[in-house]
C-alpha cells in the first residue's frame, strides 16, 4: 500500500468549486450592501432597538408629562408657575390614588434653570420634626436629598446650577449641578395627624424660590445661563400630539405608557432638546438616532414601520411590568437598595420606578418595601386577618421615622371608616411578654385588646406599603427585612 498517496481533484470539479466560491462571495457582498433597515428588520434587531429606546427614554417622557400637568399660570387648580412652590394644605383624602403618603405634608415645584441658577431657601426643622428636601433631574436621577445625611436639618440654601455655569454663588449655598433644564423639587414635612397641619404649614410659608439674579428672570432679559446649553425653543420646537384623555388621578407614568410610538418618540425628541442625557448615554442616543429620533427634530416614521414599532413597544411594556432582577425580595416584600436614584446605565430599573414609584430617592433617603401576597403566596384580601410578627428590637431601623399603610390593589386610600390610615413609630404598640410585637391587619376590628396594634385593611384585594424615611444601612442593604404577612 502506498501510504504517501495524494488526494487528487478532477480539473472540471476544481473549476466548479471556484465558481461556487465566487458566487457565494458576490452574494455575501450584496447582503453587506443592503440598506441597514432591511438587514435589521430581517434579524429582528430593530424590534429590540425600539424596546431599548423606549426603556431608555421612558423616564424623560414621564417627567415631561408630569411637568406639563403641574406647570401653569397662577390660579389654575392643581398647577403653579415654574420656580414657584405648590403647597399641599391638607393630607390626602380618602380615595386619593398613587399610593399617597398620609404622614407628610408635601411642597413641590418645577424649577427652570435656563435663565439663571435657582436658589431654594428652606427653614430649619424644629426639634423632632422630620423635613426632607429632594430634587430630581428630568431623567428622574436624584440630585439632592437632605435626609441622606440629616433627617432633621438646619436652615438650607440650595443653589441649582446648570452644568458649565461659572458664576459666583452665596457663600452659604449648597451647589447642586444639573445638566437638565428642568428640576423637580419636593419638600416633605412630617405631620402627626390633621391637628398637626397648622404647625407644618408655618414651615411651608417660610420656603422660598428665587433666581440668583432677579433681573435675569424677566422677559426682557432671556439670556441663557450657559450659552448653547439648550435648544432654541419657540417656533423651532417641534409640536407633539396632545395627551390622550385620562382620569384625573392617572399618574404621569400611566399616561406615558398609554402613548403610541409616534406620540411617545415625538415627545421624547422635544424633551431631549432641553434635557440632554449623560455622557455614558451616548450609545443609547446613537440607537435613538438610528430610529430617526433626534433632539429637537420632528419624528417621522413610515406607515410601514407601524407593526414593528407596535411590537417593540409591547416588548418594552412587558419589560417594565417585570420586577427588575436587582430588587430585594424577602418574606414576600419587595424593595430596592443599590442603584436607586443614581442609575448610571441601568435603564430598566430607572424606567420601572418611573412607571410605578415616581421620584424614588436614594437608599439613604428612603426605602419602600411593598407586599401584595401573604406568606403562602396568596393575594392579600380584606376578608382575611393577617399578623406581622416583629421579633424583639426588630421594628424598622430608621434615622427618621417609619410608617405602614394599607392601600387598595390600585394604590388608593380607601374609606375604612376609621381615623387610622397608617401605623407609625409614634404609635404605642403593645408588646408581647418577650418584647416582640404583633401587628394585626384586617378589615374587621380584632377587638379592644388588640386595638393598639391594628391597621385597618380595605375590603377586597389590597397591598401593604412600608416607608422607612432615612433608613439605617441594614434596611437598605437587605440585612433587615419586614416580617412575613401571615394569614390567621
């Protein structure tokens, strides 16, 4: 046997192979030169791109809607001019939606730093009176929270300054830099029931907002604080479709989610002109540009793009309906710690919270565990009675205060015909012999012996929300968790 035999190849077969290889190369070249839209559409990548773009831009659109709804001329119900406080003068009524706090009186304002830095002056919190000033840029990133360090602060002078501004501020001002034109400000003052409203209102009347240079705030001097920082606006700003009709109680996140692709991305393009993203967002902005969404420019999708856009938005909405993987989940409760408020490129977490927990501050300022099911995984329902057993010395660990509130499954305060809408650290909860505490949650009274520890629950399905204002680290990192909700 000849072990050195070479494999031979007929000449005509060699020609055939060469021809086939040449043809394959030509076809590959044609595919490479196809319009990008054809290649992307064929691979399904465009649908993912739409979903990613929607997730990235959702917080800005929701924020833009919130500003539009809250801003207006003096005297318009529920609205206030820019750079003007709107003070709540009462606690939220029964039926109020959006998971409202029943323990704080809120003062809010939308700030516009395009003409000049804006100064916010806040009074000192009286002894034992929790006061927290929080501020968010137009992308819902937390810019400032006094409760991060001091739940009971002294007088504050906060200067909101556009990025790139190089002027001089008052020496006692805390500089807060924002890259977005608009800033949402919320000041929460703790109240201990309706009788405490008057004292809290005294603090509200001492709050002030004013531009650094009052003359620059007039219409005769519209010089921007930072040249070229924002779009020209006016007639050059592309119009966006009006918001669809929605219930008065609908949240900005709900309204943002109800927009179709054309209305959503048109509003996003307009908002981007005033509120540029971070440098790390450049890849996301490039993907938006590939879709034809550019700051300050009209958005014009082809009619043939409709199915693809609709499918992409559907995928994104499903994504935002899913609890992000970095949530903390223990004993049937879910809350968020690391990454909240300072999101970086975690667009999914930012969008999820913009849809469901608007204005979520950092874990040092507040954590908000939520429970919708009992220890057996069944939906909480007022037909049942539940117990939360706090082991000795295991009440919520806070530097500020804590509350526990029962809402309807849709986040509304319900008429339980009881004066108590929440349990708090100020309630004189009755302890067991070993120092533990059992909190009872039910629609029907558990009797006089347990009245001190009773939180009335709505009829039907409901959810529990625990707020820890200025939590200690063990609450925000998950080492401490609320006890399971056990059905009796």
